[in-house]
C-alpha cells in the first residue's frame, strides 16, 4: 500500500520514509533513536477540522483538547493558538498548561480523586471549569471557593451506564466504573441539592466520557440519551435548566492500514441533532456543548523511529527483531493489546515481505511493540518507523530498566523540524535521588 494513503503526512522519496517533507532516516541520525516525531501541521489540520465540523458548524460550542493524550509546553501553545481549550487531570498537567500561558478560563479540570492541593491550585488560578466526580469534592470546592472569595463554574460527571465497544481498560461509561456519579435517584438528589445550594458553586450541568478509541457512534448516542433524560428530569424536579453539557472525547483513529477514517461529524452530527430534538421537545434552551478529543487530535500526528538492533529467527515459529525502545516509550501494546503499523524507514521502497515481530528492549517477554508485520529484509542498523504513536505514548512513558525517555521532534511541513522535548539523560533520571 502507498504509505501516503495511510498517513497523508508520510511519503517515500529516495527509498526513505519522509514525514512532513523531512527524511526520517536523517532525523534518526541527527536526534538519535528512539525518537517521537510529531507533525505540528497534522495537529493544526486536526484542530481546523474540529473548528469546521463542530465549533463553526454549531453555535455555542467549545472544544478542549484532552492533554493527557500528549502534553508538552509546545503542544499546549499550539492548541491555544488554534482556539481550543485544554483538559487537565492533575496538578502537574495544570501547572504545564499555565506555564505555557494557556488562558486559565479555557482549562477544564478533571479527576476522580483530586487532592485538596490540586483543588486549591485550580481554584486559586481560576480554571474555567471543574468537573466534579464525587459528593465530598463538591463540599471541598465550596469551602475553598468561599475562603478564596471565588465562584467556581462546575459540572458533574455522570456514569451513563453504557458499555462502549473498546478495550475494557479504556472503557469508562459502564455502571461499574470508578468514574462518574451514578444516576440512581437517591444519589442524584444528594448531588443536585449539594450543587444547587452552594453559594460559591456556579453549577453548569453534566459531563460524560464513555471511553477511548471508540469506532462507532452507538455508545456515545446511548450515553447522550441518558444525559438528556437527566437534563429533562432536573428541569422537572428542580426547575433548573442546565446551561452546559460536556460530551467527553473517545473518538477513534486509524492505527492500521485497513482501518477506516472516521470523521468527527460521524459522532457529532447525530449527537447535536439529538440534543436539539430533545431540548425543543422539553422546551429547554439549548445548553452550551463541549467536546474533549485527545487521541483524535494527536494520535495520527505522531510516529516513533527506532533503530533495529537484533534479528532472531526461531525456525518454524517466528522472527523477532529487537529495537532500541519498547514498552518504556509505548506501553499500549502491553497494556491494551494495542496494534500498530510499522515500516522500514530506510528501505521504504522495498517490498516489505519479511514477517516479523518487533520486540522492545525491556526485560519483559510482554514487551512486544508490533506483532506480525512485514519489514524489508530487516538488518541491524535499519530504522523502523511505527505509525499513529502520537497519543498516550510520550505521556505514558516510563523509566523502567532506567531507560531514558525519548526526545520529541516537531515537524512543521516543507522539511522543517525542531527539537520540542530533549532526550532524557542518565543524569536526569537520578536528579531526585540522594
Ligand atoms: N475526557 C475525559 C474525561 C477523559 O477521561 C479522556 C480520556 C478524554 C476526554 C480523551 O479521550 P480520547 O479522545 O483521547 O479518547 N491510555 C489510554 C486512554 C485513556 C483515556 C483516558 N481518558 C490509551 O492509551 O488508550
């Protein structure tokens, strides 16, 4: 298959994989491997699609980028320039977003077990929204806001009780979930009373997020149905009209050449229609609608380059090729059985007919990056490119086996590239130790 059909920022020139017009083999030799390469132009294109398919298409809408997918100062600045807000889930993510000078009002703060320090930090800095996940937190927010003389805009996250069709580790919407507030009327009434009676809480509405890498729109629509029923119930029972509804993220992307491309509109158009329909029927004003895409913005924008270090053929069983990275830079295959596509970046024109399993360098048999993929006559010294590694790779990287985390290079089209995050050194890894 033509690699450009799979990833429009990839092309083959002079037998090398080019990414955003940059020779990846040169990138590997210039910056070293493993190397995360993120196309800034791809990120900006995705943001532009969010604007066209959602923000400009529907009035009174917002989009915040779920920065847990990939958070760097550079990325926060790009997202901010593109007119999207930032979703954070910890004091650390909030700190970075503020350091990048993101407008605090455009920040949405999530978390099922936020600490008091985190809540204080968020409220002191006037974050745009706090998404509350439990009753105790609501009273803590009220107390802190009262002390600081602030009024906090707050939504609460519901558990819609729908199963999303994705790996169970990244499914969050079912009833048995650590996330969200169940909607049994007993629980719901306590919540509603708490938020409506808190003078320092400006209660805006509800949030749901049902999981990640979801390819069909059924579970989003089912969850939305539950949220809309709640909006109508709250209107009837409390005479309160929510002013905001946050639909979360979870929109799936392409990992393998056979995966279909999914437009945002496939998820969002029927959802927006359903919201309008139910609100008109119940004579409730349209709430502001927010989405929180993470993977959809960054996932396909990133590739990872590795140097191939070993080739081991077990006759009649399989050929392992070992690369100089692994589960420390991409935990997703080990954690979620995630599948990826890879090619030989320095032999990109050759036929990729040697079927191999790409193994990482960690002391774990489960450290397998890609199973059964065709490479081109693999030899030590080759550069292997793995696609769609932008989301939840860099942000979930670790130092297991004291392996330094890779650098991040951003490409900006027309052959330009810049170092965005430098490679971790051995010294960096000891910096906290006495
Ligand atoms: N909003 C909330 C409240 C979330 O919890 C998440 C992701 C998102 C938005 C963004 O979801 P996305 O659009 O990226 O699917 N580490 C896992 C994914 C965990 C997702 C956690 N929450 C993975 O690598 O697949």
